């Protein structure tokens, strides 16, 4: 609670201050360990001090405080004086320089014309507190002094308060002087501890028959009194005060929360007149204390007046052990006042504008109203329901605390039955056989049953009348009417109005009296004898009195018959005249005539009386029928939500009761028909809702939850039910769809796994296997279907993984043993699913246990067959490994394969070689292009050395075109070498290993090639310089000695081959060596490739380095060069190196027609096997010069001879 939290914070602050004090104080006798103990102790000390000083009032006298305010208590700041800083209505802000008061502390304004008490509600900071005034703040100014009392609001308690009226701060307002007492208590207190509360349940006998019998009150309980204006709430409250005070010797406290001033005065006067409150010398005999917080007072006073009244009642309960009756009128006004205070304090409102602490405020009041081991407080609380809405937060929060409800009905009040308590709507949790006993409980339930049956028969009585009822129903109606009147009772407080003495009926007498009525002991007594009496003895006495009065009625008549005839006016005058004439003729004596006239008069009176009675009954029946028809019509219209038809107002011309009834009946029949149709619609919708609900949630389905109240058959209610039905139908459709999808998925899984589908779904729910009829769509069924699908999918994944593993094993075994295709065809449906996903396996029995066993048996057979052919397979794999190495230009270690090597290891080596070959593919393709370019370079060198290349023979233009293309390709070789070297070094950096080509590192091959190329370039440059020098010398000689005769040329019979450069022609040992190696490679075995494959012989090393014993002249003799411009024949064409020319574009973009085997570097993992290695070059042949890395040289312009240029012009002319 807020009070508990505030007081706890105060105690913690006090503890900290106490701990910081240099000299700790001893623990006094008034200290308590509870959170609010310190503040309560201060209040007790305040009350004790006030009691000791009888002459001085509890608070200091106005104007006698010192200017600075002497602090008498450092913990609560008692005695400190602050100043008013701000006044906004009932909210006053006060600043204290020292002695800041805790929450809920009472402050008193000094130098004010009235005693104004402020209650601390908030701490604003900077030594400022916000308070709520308990009285008007008119005349209050800023800077006015305020005294800290050091305790909560403290009020006087005890017997001195009986018969007195006081306000929220304990001041008397009845102008009877001060309240003289030695007992004071703070209004903020804790509820009794659990160990202090009484555990037994006791009935508080009120002496009111209807309350004690049907809705008994619990001692220490809380009773809610519901009722409108003018139904007798005040009279009932006064009677309860009188009865409890007199019969039990207890006291009563009345707290008027927001009470009107007029009603408060009236209640006070009525209590004085009834003797509940006595004045003067007999004031001590008063049984009630009144606490008023009137409607015109500030919200703070109205919010705390209930606590003040409760504090007075708690003293009677705890100090004097009394059974106290606490009346609070009205709880709603208490809640409303707290809401106003919350708004003034600036709190954000919650639901419907109420304060956010609604439950806390109400709980702090209600929890203190309880029964302890010393006494009890029984609270009767009047409750107002705003706009008749029981779901409003204020009454809804109150209902949670009530133990009994007493409903005052206006309909019963109109019948003249008081108290107007509705016996069927009033309830109490004490109405139990374990609390009241079997006799009391059975009697109460029997009374309610008879009254309920009578209420049900009223419709039949209104339409058909009493004569149409059965004998049992007539007896039930008679007893119910007697019980209804017997529930009335004269009150003591109403004697001045009724003139009848009040009655107090004991509980046992009430139970026995009503049980006798139920048993039929008093069926012979008239109904009038049960009205407004006490016990059953008074009923019997009243019945005897009524019977005596009926027997004592004597008809008195006048002696002269003529005088009796004077007032009579007959419409049969002629008949009477004729009768007189006849009597005259007969001579009838006068006495006989008078006797006969008297008899005639009596007979006429009897006839008139019967007719009048009959007419009266008919009129009463018509009026009753009209009233009942109108009531039924109004009830039907109200139930159907339609406007009530007022036939009397719409048909003013109808003058008779029969006409009125005839006008009402058609409307009534029409509305009945509509009601029946509407009812059938409700039944149809509700029936469908129940059916769908039972299908969707059979476990949680409660058929009584979906019920229809015939008092609400409006279209709005029907539409709500239809919306609910539509929602349920939608949910059912979704569930059916989900179940069908689950069944479809489950069927596909069962088909693939070879599981019996019907058996599976039957285990989930038998209705799923039925071809016709509804299927179960409950949550349990859907969850079981989902679990079954999940289980089968897990099984499918396990079996699919197993099948794919078996299929992989099959493929490996087939590939290993070269299984024929015909034998593999039988298991093609297995291997085709080796990479299939879970959704792709839909064939029947693909993953059944039988099929998996079948495949596993085949794998086992192949494994056994593999074991028998292991030696053959090892040799086959050895051959495959050597073939992969040869194609990848990898060289293994020397030696033969170890026969003990396992087949799996060989397969691992093969896989490693394949991976290495794949990583070397790009570089090997570039090596292939580089080697092809080198072959073209070698051919071009041979072509340039051929003296017969300019013969205008057949095919000369083809050779010229090839020479042009070869020059273009040769010009790209430096770029190719640079790119190849870059990629090779990147590959080696990434792999951490050298890139070898047939056992030789590729980087060394490239570097040696570039070195030789540079040497060739230098040689060609030297030859060009030498030729220029010779030409220059020749020109100088011709200038000195003259030119030689041209005839000298004819002396030679054989033309000397023309060289492109002067001097001796360089030897062609490199070209011949390359041709020799290429010819030798064709004859060598494929398993022993030469280390100089595709151009290693033309790596650029001079002949003297590779073959120092060879002779240049011998090499020249081996050549057969063609003559220049000689006729081209097949013989001389072959003398020039010829190679198929690629028709591609640039060297980087063209693809060679014949791909070289994809080379790879040697395996990173050295295999532990002995293999026959390819013979490598000798150390002399592969020796590498330690040259620097060759730089890229710019391409020089190609020189063409005069004959070549002339041939090109000639061919162009021929083409044109």
C-alpha cells in the first residue's frame, strides 16, 4: 500500500539518521519493528501527551509558536515551522528550511482564523512538500507559517464519541461542546496481522427476517447495499444500527462520505427520535457515533472521512472487544474524492478517468475491516453504480471485497412490502450448510424455490387466470404469496410513521416459522395475517382476530318497509303497478304485501350483488390481462431490442377495457411470432457454434458456456453470435485444410517409406481413416499429425542418406571393377537419386526397409567381389595413376609400386593428382601456347636462313603469309613469357611449392629462354653492325678503285646462297637438335616422355654448352636448303620447317587445335611408393646460368630483302 511504502521510507530515513548519530539512543518501549511503527509511535506519543495535558488541546495553540520553530523531534521534524509557497485550490505547497515532514504527516496553519490541517502528499524537492487541505483554503496567503505536528491526522476515539458528530480531523460539529476523552488514534493504521484475525465464521444476527434467513451477514464481513432512491436504504441502515446496538450490546459508527447536509441532519434527528442517539445526561447511552465529510467540503476531507470513521470503529473493536457495525454512505463518493485528489496532485488518470491508485486506496480501507480475536467490524456500504454499468472500475473494484449483497427492489417496494429486499437477487457467501447448518440452509433454499416457481407462474396467471392452474400450482402460489408477505416486518425506527411497534425476530424463530409455511401447517390462515408481523405467533393471533371480525358482522335493517323502498328506483314500474292492481283485486292483506315486497327486494339485491361481483371480477381480469399483455409486450420488445409499442397512446378512441385488450393482443401475437422466429435463429446459430466448438476443442468444450439468455434476443446479440460463428467456421475451414495437407504429406511419406498409411492415421485418430463423415480437427489431432510427419521425415532423411551412401558405394565399385552397363541398368533407379533432395524422392517404396536391405545386399556382394579382384584392381589403379602423372607433366619418385599399398591409398593419390592438374590447367595452356610460339620462332629462323625462299615457285605466297604471321606471333613471345612468369610465381606463392614441367622448374626454363633470346638479339645486332661496316668499306673501295665488272658474276656456275647478314652464317645446331629430339619423341614409349618435350631442346642454350663435341660443318651438311626463287616441289617444301598455322587472332585469344596434356606440379604429399621415373636431363644439360631475370625488350622492326618486297608487289598485282 502507499501508506506502508511511505511509512517504510520514513523508518529507513530515520534508521540512517540514527546510525549517523554519534551517541545512539536506547530503544524505547514504544518502538515497534513494523515498517510504520515509528510513525505510529509518534502518534501514540502525541496522543499520550494530549491525554496528560487535559487543559491543553492536542495541537499547540494558535499564535504561540516561536518564530523559528523549535524542533522537538529530529526524525519527524516535529515543531518545525515552514512557510506557504503556493496555494492552488485544495493543494498547498509548503517549504521547510529544516525538519522536513514525512509523507502523511499532519501540518497545521498558524495565524489562521480556523484550524486548518494539511496532510503531506508529495515531496517536491528543495525542502518543499505538497499537501492536501482538509478544509477550505480561503484567506490563506503566501508566507503564512505552518507547523509540523510530527504525526498523522489524529482523532479522538472511545465512548466519548458516541452520540456526537465530528468531522475528518476529529472536531465536533454538533455544537455540543468539545469531545472530552483521553484516547486518540491516527487515521492511517495497518490492517490487523494474520495471526490476530479470527479464523471462524460467525453470523451477525440482525433481527430482520429476510436478511437473517436468505442473505445472512458475517461478523467482520463487508455487505454491499444496492438500491435506488426511495426504496428504504436509510430506514434499513437505521434499523440495523438499532437492532445490533440493542440486541448485542455493540456500537455503530456512521461515516457519511460526501453526504448531503439535509440528509445528514435528517439522519441525526431520526436517530434521536428513535433512541439510538440520546442527548443530555443520557448521552452515554447512545449507541452510534457519526463522522461527516459533507458534499461541500474539499476532496481531501471526503477522501479521509472514511478512514476517520473506521479508526473510531477500530477502537471499539480492539480496545473494548465490541462487535461494531460500520456504515459507509457512499463508497462511490469515497472513490470519487480520491480521484479528485489524484488529479489535483497531477497524477495521470487511468481507466475511465479514475486515479491510478484506485485499487490501492480502496484496499487500504477494506482490508482494515475484518474480524479479530477481540471483536469484529461489520461494514454495510451503500454503493452507487454509475449509469447502471456494473463493469465500471469503481463498483467492479468494490465487488471484489464484499461478502454479501443486499438488493433493494423498487418492484417489491411498490407492493408495500418493507423492507423491500429482493429475496432472489440478494446473495451471501455465508449461505452454506457448513456454516448455517442443514435446517437453516434447506429452509432458505426452499423459500427461494417457492418464490422462483411463483415468479415463473405469473405469466400463466396473467394470461389464463388462476382457474387454469393445477392444484399443486395453486398451492404453490398461495404459499408463495404468504411467504412474500411474511418477509415484511415492522421496524422500530418507523414506529412514528406506521404507528405499529417494531419487531425483533430471533434467527431460530425465523427459520422455524418459514419451515412451517413450507410444510403447509398454515395453509388455512389468510394471506392478510402474514403481512407486517414478527414471528408466527403473531400471524396466528392476527388470523384469529380477522375471523372474529368476520363473524361479528350483523346486518342491521330499518323497521318500516316503505322507508327501504324510498331510495330504490326500479325500472320495472309498470310491473309493480300491475302487481298492485292484482293484489287489490285479490284483496291481499297489507302485511302479506310487505312480506312479498321484502322478499322481492332481497332477491333483486342478491341478483344485483352477483352481477356486480361478476362485473368486478371481469373488470379486474381485463385490467390484469391488459397489464400483463402490456408487460409481456414490453418484455418481448425489450428482449428483441425494439421500441415498445404503446397501444393506449396510439389508439385514443378505444373507450373500453375489452377494446384495449383487443387492440393489444394483435401486437402481442405478432411480437410473439417474431420472438419465436428470432429464438429459432438464435438456437440455430448457437447450435452450430456448439457443434463447431466441440469439433475444434473437444477437451475444453463446455456446452453451458455457449448459452442464450431469452432476455436479450436483439439483432445486435444475434449479429455478435453470427460473427462468432463465422470466425469459428473460418477456423474450422483452416483446420480442415491443414489436416488435409498433413494427411497428404503423411501419405506421400508413407508411400516412399513403405509404411502402412491407414494404420498410421488410425493410431492418431480413428476418424481420419473414415471415407465418409467428419474428421477430427482438434488441436491434439493436429499436433499428433505434425509429430508423425516430423518423425517420418526424420526417418526419411536417415534412410535417404543411407540409400545415397549405398548408391555412392555402388558407383565406386562399378567404376573400380568395370561393371558392364547391362548389370548396372538393374540398379539405375538407385544411382539416379544419389544427389536427389528430400522432396524429389516420391517413388513408392524407394526408402522402404526391404528395398534398403536389397541394395545393401548388392553392395555387400560387390564388396566381396572386390576383395577377390583386389590385385587386379591395384595394378589397374597404378596404370591410371601413371597416366594422370604423364598428362600432368608430373614426375614421381623412383622405384616400383609397393604391392602392399592399399587400393584406397592409390585412389587418394589419383584424386590428389587430379586436383593438382586442375590447379595447373591455366598455366599449362599458356605453356602450350608459348611452346607453339617457340616452334614458330624456330621455323622463322630456318626460313630466314633459306636462300631459296624468294623463288617465285609454286606455293611461295603461302610461305610468305606464314612468315608474316610467324613474325606477329614471335613479337608476342616476350609478353607471353612475362604473363606466364607472373602467373607461375603467383601459383608458387599460393601453393608454397615450385611449379615444374616434366621435372624442370618452369621459372628456370623461362629465364634461360629469355637469356638465350637476348644473346640472339645481341648477335643479330652485331651482324647488322658488321654488315653496315662492310658495306661502308665496299663503298669506299668502289669510290677509290671503281666498281667491279658485272661479268664476274657469270663466271660462277653455282649461285652462292644469300644471307640476310654479312659474314659467316650462324650454325643451325639448335634447330637440328630440336628436330632430332622431336623425331625421337615420336618413337619413344608414351610412359617415358622426354624432359625436353615441346621445345626444351630450344631452351636457348648454345650448342657448345649442350653438345661440346659437335661440329658446325657437319650440321651444315645435313641441311638441304632450297634455292631462292626455285620451283617449289614437294621435295624442297619439306626442307623448310613446316607446322600447321593457327587461324586465330591474337595469341592470347586463340585456342590451339591440339591441347597439350594438363600439367601439374608434383604432389605436395610424397607418396610412399616405388615408381619407374622418366629419365631426366643430366646435370650438364639442365645447368642454369645464374643470369639476372631478363627484362622485356621492345620489338625491333623486321627487315625484308629486296626480293621479298618485289615478290609481294608481284603477288599483289596478280591478285588484282
